[in-house]
C-alpha cells in the first residue's frame, strides 16, 4: 500500500504518508498549550498518523481567529509547544505548526483587526483597518519571530497559513485585496506579501527543516484566483518551499462543489507546474480514496475523519498488531 510507505525529504522521514491537517480546536487560553492539546495531538500520533500539523497558531494576539486559538507571539508560548512536540515525537510522528494570521476574519476581542483592504468578509465580521506599509513590515517580523520560536520548540516544519481567506490569502486574492500600492493590483503585486514573508522567514528557518505553505488554489468565483494564478504567485519563491499543502475556498462565501477527493486535481496541477511535493486534502475518508489521492500527490491529509477516528491508520491499515503497539508505547516511555 502506497500510504504505508515511508516518505523522506531532506533528513526528515515520515513513517507513512498520512497527515493530520491543521484544525482549530479553540481550546487555548491566552494562546497557551494545555492538556487538551497534548491529549488531542498525541492521540492521533498514537493512532499511527505519520505527520501532524498543529492547528492555526497565531503570530499576534490580534491575528487570532478567536480568543481561544493557540498562539506563538510570545517566548512564553515556547515551553508548552515544546512539550507538545516532544509528546508527538514519542509515538514516532513528525510535527509541524501552522503559523497564522486571521486578517479580516479575526473575531478575537484583541484589536485592531487588520487586512490588506478596508473590506469586511460579510456583515457578521468587523471591517478591518487597511494595513499601512509599517503594519506590513511589523506582520512579516511577527511571522519571522514566530518561526524562530517554532524552531526553539523543536518543530520539524512550519506551514504558513496562506489559505481559506486569512491574511496571507487576502493579499493574494483580487477579491479581498483592493490596494493600489505595490502590494495590490497585478498578480506580481498581490504575491509580494507572501514572497517577502517567505524570503524573510527563510533567513531564520533552519535549512534542514521543512518550510511549507497552505494555499487555496481555487476561490470558486470567476474573478478570484484559480490554480494557475496561485502557481504564478508561488513561482518566485518555489525554491524556498519544501511542501505545498493544497486546499481551496474561504476567501469569499461561495458554493463549493463538494465530493470525495475534490481538491486533488488542484494539488496535481500545482505539483506538476512547480515540480514540488504536495499534500492533498478534502473529503478523503477511506483507504481506497487515500490510495487514489496518492496516485497524483505525495502525502494525504485526513481532517474530520481523524477527528472522528484517531485510530484510522492503525485500524484501517492494520500497520501493527496490538502487542507491537503496546511495545512501542513502552519504548516511548523508556
Ligand atoms: C474543526 C476544523 C478546524 C479547522 N481548522 C483549520 C485550521 O486551523 N487551518 C487550516 O488550514 N484549515 C483548517 N481546517 C480545514 C482542514 O484542515 C481541512 O482542510 C478540511 O477539514 C477538509 O478536509 P477533510 O474533508 O478531511 O475534513 C479546519 C477544519 C475543521 C473541520
């Protein structure tokens, strides 16, 4: 089975190709890891997942989606994140953290909410302040500082949240970015923020670890970005990226034609156009679908299925019998 084959890139080897994608759990207070997070992520690692990506973790307090998001804006967050990393490593999984800023989709009580343009997502969201050039530089610095903390916590990778209509995606999309300066307008200008961000982070992020981005490849609006636009935005920074995690939607409220494997075609397009390693995700829930996705993509993420069934890998793929599992737990605590 393709799913059970190890996967190596740089010096990091995943024991299989099943990924837990980032999923906000809204269980943190002041951004800190607590016992919920340790249990939640360790359980999926114990269940056999090869690669865990921790939920959107905010680089500033104002950049949280809610007041209960995880955070990485302070050195005080490092110890809890390190404990989380160590617990997940114990069970043989690798672990990355998704670095996020919610932009105009922030609903936290921390203010101000900022975005490329003074345009709200819909009437249930506050109208954000349009970012000044100073805000742009400060936000890039916040991501860079967060990357340094993620390294100190021992993460194997970082994933920039460039999908689902949050800040990075808001710069990329013509539907949310109406700027008339060098950060808006043409595709090159809309890509400037993410390019500067990756350039800046790559000066501090260790070469041997994975630098990843999650993107919304399709915005389901004729005037929005499509996979070929996202390819062109990422092209200038592709050599600095190790992996691209391909999702879709979330920039504006549009109907998404959902069906199993619906985003795999976007991942395939990006993989071929940029010749990069890609993770596919989205309504993949059975071993057969995992195998199908792996025909065109390198790694496969299962979100809600792993929430429902943390033992998906062990149960469905029966990688280890119960005695072997028990021995591996004993080894983990030696
Ligand atoms: C409860 C929940 C929280 C989520 N939070 C995040 C997040 O923090 N970052 C992100 O990029 N995607 C997030 N997502 C999207 C998932 O990572 C995934 O792409 C989506 O659920 C589709 O995959 P699935 O059909 O396997 O669940 C979330 C999804 C769910 C269900």
